[in-house]
C-alpha cells in the first residue's frame, strides 16, 4: 500500500513495534524483559534449552532489583551498559527466540547472528532516542543520496563504537567462541564498489560520531556488483550472496512504501495543471540500517530502498494456463531494479535499468524527505522553510534526478508555481563532483528520458530555459559566435534546438530568410551581405543555432547539477582547481561563489583504531591520550618522537605483527606463501587504465627481467625482497581492465614459481577486494602505490588510509596525493611523473609523432611479447601503449612517458628501505601527517559551508 505520508516512526525490534511514543522508560523495560527471559536459558554444551518459565518468572517478579543488578552494570538514561554476563544473557535470548538457524547447535554462524541481534537491540534504543529528539527539536537535517555505500562488516565496528569490545569478547569466550572468529562469519554488505561508496560510509560514521542530524539514502542491491573470482582465464564474475542468510542489521519497514512510476504520458487539465498518468507502477520499500556514532548515543539511519509490486500484479490466470513467465513478468521487472549495482549499460535494456535505479533512489528518497518535513511542520507548513529544514547532497551525478523530481512534487502535488519551486530547489540541493573523466560525467539520451520519465523531461527543459536566459543576460547578443559557443558548452540539453522564444530574440525573421537564401546560392552568386546601420556586415546573418543532425541529443547530468545546486564541491584541492578552471570553467566564471573544495577524509575509527589495534596502542601511549580517535590533530604529537629509538622499535614490532597477519591471509586467499621479511608493496583499488595498474606490473616485469639477467649474489645485493600485492575489481564489461587483471595473474604465476628468484619477488592478486580485505592489507603494507595519470584522480581515499597506518607512498601529484605529500613532508613521499598542467601538451606531442619512448620501456614490452608469461597474447594490451592516434591506442594515460621516472623512483624506494631506522621514521611521520584526512574534519566543513546544520547532542 502506498504511503501518502511518512511512517518511519515505527521502529521494529524482534519482540515489539516501537513507535514515536516509545520513551526511555519503555525502552529500558523492554530490554530488561529480554534479559530476564534470556536468564531462563541455560547452556548445554553448545546447545541452548528453555527451563521452567513459570517458576523463573515468579522469582524475577519477586526480586526485580536483583535481576536488574544481575544483567547490567548501569542504565544511563535508558541506555543499557552491559557487562559480560548480561551480554551472555542477550546472546542466548536471541539464539533461542529470534533464530535464523536450527536449535541443535550453537556454532559460529548462529553465534554471529545472535551476537549481531544482541548489539542491534542497543543500537535501536539509541536510534529511537536520536530520532525522537530530532523530531522534537525539528532541526535542519542533511540527507546524503548515493548509489553506493561500501559499509564493510558491521559487527566489530558497532561493538567498537559502543565501547563494548571487552564485554563481548569475554562473553563469547564463555560461550565457547572467539569474537574474531564470530566476526568473520559476517559477509561484507554488497552495496558499493569503490571510493565513492566507501567515502559515503565514512561520512555516515562521522555524522553519527559528531552528532549531526543526517540520514543516508541508497538502494538495497540483492546481488551487489559481483563477487570476483580469479581463474586461469583471469577475472570471472558471480553474483554476491550477502543476503542469502538474511541481514541482522537491517530493519524492514513494510509500512514505509512509496509509488514509483515509469513511462506513461503527461496530460494537462483545464486549469493548466499537469498530471503524469499511465505507464508502469512499482513500489519502493524501506529497509533501515542503524549507524552508531563513537562514544555517543547518537545513532543515525541509512535507509535503503528495495522494489516490488503488489500481489495483484501476479497473473494467476496466466500461471495456471502454463504461461509462467507472463504471470510473474511485472514482479521480475520491479525486483530486478535492485538486483545489481551498476548493471552493464552497453544495451538499451541496460541503460533503461540504470535510469530506473537512479530514479527509484531519487523519487523514493524525496517523497520520504518531503513527508517528514510535512509531518514535522504540522499546521504551520510553509514551503519556503523547506531549505531551512532540509539539505540534500548528491554524491556524484547518479542522484541528479532528485532535482526534477523535487520540482515535480512541489508543482504537481503541492501546488507551487514554477518560480517558487525553482528557488526552493536551488536552495536545497548541492552537488559533489567526483571525477573529471568524460564517461563519468553522465549524459543520457533525451529520447530515452522522454520515454521513461516524460514529466521530468518537461521540467529539465524549463531548467535549461532558465540557464539560457542567464547566459544571454551575461554575454548579451552582440557577439553571437561567442554566445553560440557558451550555449553549446553550458546548456543542460546538448545538441537540441533552442526554445522558439529564444530563437526569436537571437535571429530576426528577415535574418532567417537571408541565411536560407545564402544556403541556396553558390558563393559566386552572393555579391553583398546585409549591412547594419553602421554599414558593417551583420554577423548574425552567418550564425545559426541549429542542432547537428549527425550527433545524438543528450541530457548532461553534471551541468544539471551545477545549474540547480547552491553549492558544487570538488574532493581535493587540485581536483577542485581542475573543476573550476577546466571542467566547469564557464559556470565558475558565472557563479564563482558556488564552487568549493572539500577534501575527502576517512574515519579513523575503522581505518586505524579498529583495524590496527597494535599501532593504536602505541599511538595512545606516545600521545598520552585516546582522544586522537576523535581529534586526529593529536597525531601531530608523534612528530616529536619520530627519531626516538624506543618508539621506532615498538613501531616496527607492530608492523611485523600486521605483516604476519597478512601472510596468513594471503596464504588462505591465494595459496601463495610469502615472507614477512620482504617489503609489502600494495596497490589495491578499482582496476582502471587511468589508475595505471599496468604501469605497476610493467615495472615489476622490468625488475624481474633484470633479476634474471644477474647471478644470485648480484640480485640479492641489488634488490630488496618485495611482495607486490594487487587487488581490485574490473567492471564486467571493461575489456581492457580485465586484460590487465589477466596479465597481473600471469606474471604472478611465472614469477612465484621461479626457483632462481625465490622470495626476492612475489606477485599476488587478492581476489574479491573489499573493505574486510583492506582492513588486513593496509595495516600490513610498507609501500602503497597511487600512481594515476596526473589530473585524472579526483582525490582517492585509500591513500589516506595507508598514510594513517604509517605506510609510505609512491605516487604522482594527483588527487589528495598533493595534500598528503604536503602534510607528511616531501622527503617522506616518493614522487615521480608528469604533472597535471603538462598532460594535454604531452598528448598533443604524442599525436604529432614527437614522443620518443625510453629504451627501457621498449625493452619491457618486447619481453612481455616474448612469451615468458605464457601463451596468452598481450597484443591488445601492449598495442594500447603504441601508435600516435586512434581509439585504444597512443598511450592516452602516459604509461610510456612516466615509465622511466617510475622505475628510477622505485630504485630510491629500495635504497630507503634498506635503512630501517630512516624508513620507520618516514612511517611515523606519515601517520602524524595523516591528521588532516579524517572524515570528521571533512564533515564539519560540509555542515558549516554547504548544509548549514549544527550538531544536536542528545540529553
């Protein structure tokens, strides 16, 4: 049933439905009841059984105070603070009364689910308190819309944020399990892929920790992006199974549903009111995931949408006639919207599915946000107050459709006129740009949008008209060539005719006739062009604004975001400068105050405190405080002790422990046994040509070739032992990226079995890279590679995680590398490669045939083609690095140009690593300099400069 108003106040626990009247006393009593019930359960080995309920219940009623004392150390404002015994009771309660498994045994999978549900009880209590307080205060709230949220495992993060690690570890030991083993049963939530989704998750953690009123909105993907397998053929993709056994962290909100429409037509009533009718209708259903803050009661919400249709859409008659596919066609059409993250869009069906995903996220979220605003406003509803209570942040261009959707709701359902609705929208939405790559600055076919979302296309055309008016007001009509160029670059609608009213302004009827007549006559027949009053030739007679029939008609989503939002931000200083000076330069000149920089950040809880406890203890000891987890400026204190021998010794021991953990992990995941004595050299990120994993592996091939040319003693003296670790997924239809994965695994298969080389060089590709894998690899790494073509990486966040963990970096001046190098010190960062301002000139040089490759680069390509890494043909891969022009040729990402500088820089890495005192000092200074890259700092900046929201601390 479609919800006409927001009904998210029904917070459902396993034993009750808690609505907005759920007060702290009720919460306390409910939790105590659960613990009392759980005390009836007695362990029988690893099995649980229920004892006599009546007698036990009578005893609890006779001595309630005693039962409270047994189950908890303290109750703070209704928030349970349990000890290990009460944790045991809670886990046993859920194992018995909320089972997802058979009752026979209490094995690890069941232990995980019972433990997670136990933690969720406390999260829901905090969650309800947070929600109710925000409702009562009617505070302005930020809403973060993202197609990805790369959460990782939730159990250890939630326990850590609630400061219950000790209590839960002890409780599980008493129940026969180790907390770490239990946590390993949790699959990573398959809701994201790369840095975009991980950033969104770090932001939610910081928002909760800093007590900002905010929610996240995303989609609940059943099968994720894909699970990556590495076989003899390279990467293979299979569906994720993260929801196969259910998700104990999510709360289905079956009463929170919103209608979503596709196709149909727009009809205009006699009063001029427009209505979108007909077409295909589905429902979006809410699933809520609590996001706890660190050392705070504040627990915010990540609301994920799933899609379905009602049972009335199941064609029972067709099913009974044997036409089963027709019977459930409507169900499958709806459900598949939330099957896969980023479905392949090579086909028309793939494009339609992606658009449906984006619109579902935007429409359901906006309807939800508006319903909440209306309910909180009550009888004093004033739509002009909407931007004072709501801030909508679009994480990249995927949620762009929330702009026309907000306008549609305000005009078609709330009765606002265009001018008022447009002003409200512009004050409400803001846009984060994450890329300068053309393929990521989304464009959609106008015809496809017109078919799928006809009302939205009408609204987008109105926005485009507003922009055209602004451009004409700015540049005038005297220089029509200039105006034509500005319109071509800036319009939301690409290659689409101007509105008739604009054409009338720019081209007078007689001029149109003149242009037509000029086209009909040959140049010899035209003897004189029309003159102006000043006897000058009227240039307007030469300028036409007609679209090019050979080019497609498109809608530019990034331009729509820039025009409609009140703020546009880049995610690193160098990226923001590129956005202002290149990507959106015309818009920047028009609205310079709209553009801001907000350098990305990562949460120091998950990415240092929880994933690297050994190093965290050392940091706490030497900074003499645990406050660095919340206030990363405290990390700067480490600089004072960077030369201290005792600190360096402790630092190296922590690194060794993490490397030994990595060794075990690699053996389990890949079968390769590596030495912890070697340097661990890591590049883990999405596989893409601009990220240049190809440069890395070619450098390794060159290293291997030189090793093979030496005698054993020579190579041991020349080279530092290295384990080169790769991880990351290539998009399923990105053929070149998949070739790179195959090449890396082929090199590894050869090098790792070469008896001449032994432990001097290993190459390992870790399959199915995700947050959990990163939490192992990052603390154990010595060197990390961030070697993208300069000017192409917006920011990066893995570089920040590595720096926090004391990993030294080799990289280009790209993205956040620039700021990391500034903070950690130039001498503690291995820099190489062309700079961003040089790239266009180098590509031009290449296209003109002036580039002369380094002999070492030619040597390594020839070695690859020699067949030393197997019979697989690498012609397409090597061919992409050759030639001067053509698609997939001419080394667009400048691997050949930077190769000599890269291998020379790697020689400097070897030299530095041999001096372990120097290397350790560099490592300490990397951690000290990472203070700036906490997502807490970034969120404060968003809250202050873009959303204009304040922290709301619960009483």
